[in-house]
């Protein structure tokens, strides 16, 4: 099916809109509750939606053996628990725009980790992309305009690096398992584990701060995070993957930081510093640049 097919374009639009604006919605919701409360609530509601979807469609989660259940638990500590603990806590301090640009480095962070562990060969072009991306992330971290080099924004940006490392570890260590299992089952199990593992932190925050009181804007933000970012975007992106190659599908995700930056500027009044803009452009270009590998005949070919 062609890329410009209307249903694929609509699914891509929903995915980019939801994942891009999720950083903005998180910032809005964090004004009313702690990070662990927000993530626990988001994952609990999203798990319920997936359970409802299983009932409506008649599908059932794939049965997992004991070994796979333990593997899924270990992977859940990296994604979603590790990623969203770092990301949501980081968004308490940093801007939505900077957070999205740092997270955009995940594909190259995964490539670097796989190369370090000997699971994938990295050529000179890959090393160049990794170095450019790392330099771009450094500019984003150190070029913040709200907290300087010693303020809260620096802390938030460093927490976002933790989110990048967690998800890179998940991609490298869990790739084979995730590809072997049903995508709906993997997502449902991850959301359910996330809800359970974030519950103690949620209860602690409620004891310390009291039950969160949300205004209309914050309620809409939580609803959007649950229904759009955690539920609809996943279904839409899986539909895109069924119509386009994984490489071409992933290429479109480079627009997520752009959506986040525009949304944060329009709704939160955020501004990126000059060096952060340079760093963000470096990250996006390094990730979007096609891989070039050499064949055994000495010719080069592009791998997007």
C-alpha cells in the first residue's frame, strides 16, 4: 500500500500528535499531582482500556510461560518503569521541548549499546551519527535557558538521559522476546506492570501531598495521556507498521520532537535556547540520516 494512503496518513497523524503533545500534557498534569501518581493513574486507566478492548474484540492475551513472565518483569523495570520514572520526574524540572529532543536520541543510544555489547556491528558512519547525536544531547543539556548549568533544568535534562538509557536497554536486551510475543500482549503486560510497580510511589505521594485536585485543563491532560498517548497511538502505530516497513515507520517518528516543541511553544510559552536548537537539530538529523553499510562486494548500500 502506498505511503499516501488515507488511512495510513491518518494513523500517522494521530501517532505524531499524541506522542508529540504527551510531553505538554504531562507538564500540565504535573501541576496537580506528583510524577508517580500521574504515571500510576495513566497506566492503570490504559490497562483498563486494553482489558475492555480484549473483551470487545474477543481477543485474549497470549499465554506466557514462567520464564517469559519473569523476562517481561525484568524488561518492565526498564520500560515502562525506568523510562517513565526518569521522564516524568525529569519533566518536573525541564521543558517539554528539551525533553522530547533528548528522547529523540533513543534509536542511536540503542545502536551504541548494542555495539558495546557485541550484538551489532557499528561502522564508521554509525559512529559518526552516535557522536553527533551525543554532542547534540550535550548542547541541549548544557544550553538550557531557564536553569543554567546548576539549576533545576540541568537536573531534568540529566533525568531525561536516564530515560534514554532505560529504553535503549529495553530495545537491545528485550528485542528478541518482544518480537516473538504478540504486540497487544506485550503492551498490556507492560502497562499492567507499570501500574503495579508505580503504586507504592503513588501512595507515598498521596500521603505526603494529599489527594490531587484537578481542574478542567488538568483532567483533559490526564485523559489525553491515557486515551491518546498510551492507547490510541499504540494501536495507530501498529497499524502503520502493518502497512509500511519498520524502518520507514520509525523515520516518521523524527517529527515527534517538532510536534512537542511547537505544542510547548503554543500552549506553555516555552522557548528553547539557541544552543538547544542547534543540539536538537543535530539529534534529529543524526537519527534521520540513513545508514550506509558496505556489502561484501565493496559497494555501499543505504539502510534507512
